[in-house]
């Protein structure tokens, strides 16, 4: 039996997105110091944007607005995926870390698409 979702914190997708943020912060700790205000900052902001938009959309309590915030989160997933690819190309991330992060981004993106489709357009 599923319990009622009363908060964005109850959403598995939000919880997993928070863990993705931690992965990104951990992964970027080893980046060159001269990337602190470049790629590191961009990746961290993209990652933080994902659960933040999910939370804000949920708090709006209106299906149409919630969907819009989830679409913004999808954009942040795309940004982050691109930044991870660049980080790998520059040898800032190893192949294993890159694959783990990209897999999680892909799974969470699919979950977000599914959530969007379940929200009624007319709300």
C-alpha cells in the first residue's frame, strides 16, 4: 500500500535528485582549481536546480505550473549531462564516474517525463 505524498520530500525522484547533487559535488572536488568558477560552478548549479525546481513546482499545487517546473528540471538534466561529457573529454572525470552519473541522469530524466505525463494538463 502506498502512502499519500504530502511533501516533495516524499517523492523518490526528488530524493534521488538530492543524491545526484551530492555525487556532483563529490565528483567536482577533484577538478582543477582554475575550474572552480567555470565548470565546477556550472555543474553544481545545474545539479542543484533539478531538485529545487521539483520542490518549487510541487509547492505551487497546480498541475500546469508543476509541469512547467518539471520541464525546467529536464533542461537542467540536459545541461548537466553536457557538462559531464565535457568533464570527461577534459579528463576531469574518469569513465566509471561519467557512466554512473550519466546513467542516473538518464533514469531521472525518464522518471521526470513520466511524472509530467501523469499530471493533468487541465489543472
